[in-house]
C-alpha cells in the first residue's frame, strides 16, 4: 500500500504534467485569440477544425486536472482512498491504477450504468 506522501507526490507530478500539456495545447491552437476572424473559407475551415480538436483535447486535459485537484483535496482532508458514495475503502489495486479514483469499483459501476 502506497503511503500518503507517495500519493501526494504522484498527484503533484500529474498536476504539473497536465498543466504543461494544457500550455502546449493552447500554444498550438491555430485560432487562439482571433476567434472573431474565423471565416468559412477553405483554409480557415481547416484551422477551425484543428481549433475544435484542440479545444476538445484541452477540455479532456482540464477534466483530468480537475480529478487530480479533487484527489489532492481528499489527501489534505484525510478522506483519500475512501469511496465518496458508500465511504468504504477503495480497492488498493484500483487506486494503484487510477490514483484519482473517488469511488469504489461497485459505486463506479453503478454511476456508469446511470449515465
Ligand atoms: Zn462505494
């Protein structure tokens, strides 16, 4: 079982990695800052498509980042590793695979069925 310090370190590293990824993505966005200039002409359509892809990727990274922040908060509050729904301990194997997991396997499956 990983210690809380190891987990905290892992989460910090993940946070740094994701923030870097976000910065890279926003630097690569072909339409950053000039959204009002978007036209329907050929070249701009390509740029718009690349921009849309970029936005979608950034949204994904932002969601992962939010998960990391949530997990960091739980470490600080001392509730890390406990299921947010049933308050049982989350399976260690699951946490090893997904350090940001906030639900145990059972509750996660129930959530997925609902959506
Ligand atoms: Zn649970």
